[in-house]
């Protein structure tokens, strides 16, 4: 828990909210936690890169404007929405902009820290899942490339699938590269030869 709170203190926080009692309460609590923070209103056109976490009032706001504001960020940002009431359109906005946590108005100091911790954890898990998914997709693509290359060799050389794979692996070892790179070269060569045949 202490590590999570220490992590929060490293966050640059932006509050996008009209300057009222809820905003003051939130800024005081963020200050108590030890974060550096800033306040902006109305919603700016772009989110400055220095911010890691954004509290944003989505009441009576357009989803497209909020998305434009948040999507221009180069690195991932933790988003905590602030709502004045619950209705389908507000809930749609929360989901559409990919909020990591929600605070309701009037904001009370008691819920701020837990919302920040939950939002940071949710965002870090999202990032981890996304990386794992990308690795899995890359692995599947590489397996498919090797399979495609094997079938090209089997067709052209009249050899078995095992022999085709051994040939790809032997080439990879000889050239000190991966089986995927060799497979891609075979696929590229097949494509060039096929195109030459069409002309």
C-alpha cells in the first residue's frame, strides 16, 4: 500500500472542473496526498504532456470534445471522471473516454485517495494486458509466417513438413537470424516470383 501511495506522489495531476467547492475540496486533498497539480477550465483543446492523471468534470460535456482533449496525449494518462448526476448519456461518456474511476459531486475528501489508487491500478493492469495481447498476436503472426513458408517449400521442393521446417531452421542458424525472418524471406520470394509470372 505504501508503494502505491508513493507512486501517487510522483503523479502530475490536472483538474478540469469549474472552480467551486468540489474543485477546492479535491485540490486540497490532492495537495495533502503530495501530488503536484494544476487546474484548468473550460476543457482545453489538448492535454499538456506533463500530466499523468486527469480529474475531469464530464457533466454537460460533449464526448467528442473530451476524447479529442484526452486522445492527443502521447503517453497513457489516468482518467478520473467527476459527475453531478447519473443518466445514460453521462454513463456513455464515461465509458467512451475510457475512464478508470468515477467521483460524484459534491466531492468529499474521503473518496479521493481510494479513487486515485483504484484508477492507477486499473490503468496499469490495462497496459499490462495490452502488452501481453500484442506479444501473443506477434507470436501467432510469426507461427503463421513459418507455416506459410513451410507449405511454399513443400510445394516447390516436394518435401515433408518436417523437412521444410528443418530447412528453415538450418538457414536461420547459418545466417544467425530467426526462423521468422527466414520464413518472411521465403514468402517475399514466392510473392515476387508469382508477380513475375503474371507479367
